[in-house]
């Protein structure tokens, strides 16, 4: 059903083959080959198709959406997600977003690492499988198999005590409306680039996100949801810098210990 469904969904979304290719991060000729059944997409491309169309991978492969009954259900699904008739960023799925990914030989999703030196290029290559293939990759079994993860090396001291150079591992957030206030996230946007902040959800009222730093020196600011490309909820971090001990607390602990020893000596006397 892949070729049939690809043609159906491309027409429902009113996309040319070139536009579809751009959203999937592939060549236009491949879209034509897939629609004509002359080639089969790789798993990563199939996953991107399913996410673009708002359906499961199983539905993409097994359900014929060109049939009248299935077509009506599909259009209702598009309308509910806000993708039919133009994007609506205030509803889940309202922004038409594509998440490219890479997999290992066992078809397990990798965690791609975006180092500081590659941060600028990520805004242009985040949906390009070839760009992601060039990034370092690793796996963290402790994160489990649910969700898609990506790692970003952060810069600056706006989120102290997490130091500059720390790698934040984030889980991809598909439904932005579900974000709870104060959630630490990597936010990728066209204007701010890649930033690590606590997100406060203002989508319903103002179609905005408020971004707060843990370092009080930095003032909060708002960002228009239309400028947001991706959001990754922070789930772990990797750092070679250990937190600096609070010397004032150490001093206080020492004073308390001295007093305890003095009291103990007095009791013996």
C-alpha cells in the first residue's frame, strides 16, 4: 500500500513531488519511484512518512487510504490534527513537522549527538537523513525503547549548575500542548537556534512559549510557536564537570560538628 498511500496523502496535503521530497529529506526522483512502485523506501523514510501523515507505520503499509471509507476517516484525522486547510500551531500536530532519524543494524533508533560546532548546521539539516548520518551516534539502554532521543551539547551558563559543554539527552516532544510548565527542554527555533531552557506553555492563550533560565542573571523571554522547529524534553545529561561543593554549607557542617564534640566533652566532665 506504500505507493498508493503516498500518492493519496500527497494529494490530500496539496503537495507536489518536489515539496514532498523536501519534507521527507529525500530526492524528488525517489518520490516518483516510490509512487510508481519502482523502489521501496528505507525504514527511516517510512517512519518519516507515517509521522508526516499522522498515521501509524502499520497503517501506512497495510491500509488502502484511497478507498472512499478510509479516505473520509483520513481527512477527518487531518482536520482534527489541524493539518488540513493550513497549520494550526495551537493544536497537537498543528505544525507539519518531520523528524528524521537513523537506526543501527538491528533497526534500533540511534541517539544522534549534535555537538556545539554542528549546532548552526542543525537548523538546516535536522530533517535531512544524510546530515544525521554524519553525526556521532550512541545508545543508552537505560532510557528504554519508548520515544525518540537526541543529544545536544549546550553552551553558556544560563542553566547553572549544569555547565557549558554538558550533553543534554532529550526525548522528542510531538504534542507541544502537553508540555507542563517548568519542563526542562532543548528548544530548536529558527530565531534562537538551539537553547536549553525551562518551558512554560502559553500556546493556548497566546501561541507562545515562555523560556526561563535556572541562572537568575538571565531574564525570561517568549518565543512565537511559529518559529519553533523541534522540542526535546530533557531526560538525562552527560558531563565531565562535577558540581562545585557549596563551601558555605561545608563550613556550617564543620561548625556543627565542632559544637557536637564540645558538648560531648562537657558531658564527660
